[in-house]
C-alpha cells in the first residue's frame, strides 16, 4: 500500500514538480535488512506548495533518480546525494530534490537516497542501518555500470557520506564494495567526541552515547585512511548547529593520509543553506566549487 500511495503522490498530486524523478525501492518487498516488525508509520511533512519537505520514520528506503537533463549525458556519471536531518528526518526538499534538479543540469544522473533513520524498536543494530542503506544505494549505482560515481552529503547526511567514505569495509552487516571516486561534504557532522552535533550522536548511537569505543568509531576523522576518496568540504564559520571544526578535523585527517582534500570555510551562511547563495544571500556559492572538484576527480 505504501508504494501505491507514493506512486499516487508523485504521479498524480505533483506531476509538474516531479516530472523528471523516478522513484525506485531500494530493496525488494519483505527483504529489508536489519528490520523487524514495527508499528511506526512514515511521516511526510510538506512545503507550502505541497512538495515533500522532511520525511521521518522511514520504513521502506527508496531512491529518487534524476536523469541528466541531456539524453547524451545519461548513464555516464552518477552522484549519490545524502540529505541531512540530524538522523531524525530526511531533508528531501532542501538537500534532496533541489540537488537532483541542479546537478542533473550539469550532466550527472543524480540519485537522492531517502534512507532509514535509526529506530531501535523497528530495527536490529540500528546504528548501522543508515550506512547499510547508503551502501546498498551505492551498490545499485554500481550495478548500472557508471564510469564514475560522486557523493554529496549534508549535515548528518554528511556524517553518513563520510561513513560511506571511511567505514565501507567495517560495516559488520554488509559486505564491502568499491569506493566512490570523490566526495563533497557540506556542513557535515564528523566528530562525536568534542565538536559534536548532539542530536545526530544521540539518534545514531542511542544508548551507546557513553561508549568511548562507539564514539571514536563514529568520529570519522579517526576512520580516514588511504582508501578514503578525494574530498571537498564546505562550511560556514557562523554555523551554530554543526561547528566548522568538524570539517577541519576531517581535512587534517585526509591530509595526514595523503588523500586529496579541499576545505572551503566561509564567514557567513549558517547551517542548512542547501544550494547556497540562491537560497540565502549570505550563504556561500559552493556549487561551482563542487562542480570544479568533481570535474577534476570524475
């Protein structure tokens, strides 16, 4: 029933806004890993214009596929986009749909992942559920035989993107797979020890927030290695939600590992600025920087 409702939602209620998006279930029905029977129902908050804005209590993860605008560009290079939301919701409008529409104009097939959020009463090993979904989304992309794959993550989605960049061989609940070719982290959560975003840490780790081992394992600057993809990081110095030192710690770890890294720290912009200047005058114009980086790496 859920998929029927989703199909109706996209195909009937909002045909113009989502004319180009394809909604693809991440897993076949009744085979979602690390899940158990649950009474929670998915909640979709909408914008004033009726578009999906924030999705919480995701039970059936799926892909929103935005094919490259020009037909001749399709099937060549892909971007996997991981929206943020503090591991409490998935910010599919600000950091999902808008990214799909923007980057598909630049010759990329864009895969926006609506991933499951940690819910211990609905999942086993809930702290590994978002990464397991991200890895399976990457597997789906690789099965399409793209020549190059990039990755973009925002806020807690940046933590998930950095997890995909560093813990891809350490997830005990899924076999490893080849890495992406380049990563872009925008105001990312990285550190769970000193400069943490408390909500992201609490939601992901649950009762294990006092475990020094888990805090270190999911403080991703400690997990960077020589296999970590080249990475560009974007942050604002006036970010009151996720301190910019998260990006600095990750950049220093990349440099120490000999991985290509760029860190752009802007004076203003705050947190959650999405596409940047087009959303807020004071926000950084980061998209051209990311496109330039991907052009070099992809």
